[in-house]
C-alpha cells in the first residue's frame, strides 16, 4: 500500500470524514443534501467521473475558464475534502486571478483523476453514516428527510455523481476541479 493510499484509508474513513466536514457544513446555510452528497462523493471517489477523455475535459475547462468572472470572492485555491487533505477542490477563480494557466490545471486534474484511488464502498459507508447522524440531529437544510429522499433516488441509480444544488450554484457559482494534494502543491507557488 503506497503512502497516499494509506493516508486515504485513515483520513477518509466515514467517521473521520464526517467529523471533519460536519462543522464546515453546519456553518454553511447554503448547503443542501445534494451538496453534502457531492462532497462525500468527491472525497471518496475523486474526480475520475468527470474525465470521459482528455479532449472533453479540456473543452469543459476552456469553456468554464472563459465564462467565469475573474473575481476570486475570497476563495481559497485549495479546499481539502478530507481531514488528511489528500484530495480537494482546486478553485479556478483565485488560480486564474494570480496568473495560473488552464493547461497546467488540466494536467493536474487528469493526473489526479488517474492516480487517486476511487473507493465506492467508502462512499456508501460515509453516506449511510451521514444518514444515521442526520436521524439524530439535522443541520440547516440538511435533514434526515432530505437524506432519505436523495438516498432513494441515488440508490436506484447505483449512487452516481451528482451536481450541486441549484441554491448552492446560484449562491457560489462553483468553479473548481478535484485534484490531489500532490498536484495542488505543484500548482501553488511556495
């Protein structure tokens, strides 16, 4: 087992992952159950689902790169998805604002999708654990009732990747790629 896989195994266990993200989610009134699902999915499965092939990934990035505003809006470049920071969301706006190149980010995204160990069971374990926790106590708009609704829908489909909620999209206009910490460190100047 390599170091990244060992770190993932320890840091993204369902309880550790949920202990890490729960305070973040509780402080975000714009988060909905779809967004929690997406976070867990990305933390455990990486970004491979978003890479049908290099050319499509490049077209998607180029289109987003050209259409987004240049205003970073106080975003951090790298937002860890797991307590060990081994994978995270790399925000396009602050990266572009400081002169980052889309092609470098594309390479980092593709390398991350290829190298990160997707863990379907880790996703379902964390998702089920979230349901148990929400049954005890909801936070904001993230409730057990909403968890049950989304779980029924996603279970039928085999728990695929999902989009952010409409509310989250309107509020934050997220623009990021999922990258490993190793790849992020190559993009962020020391």
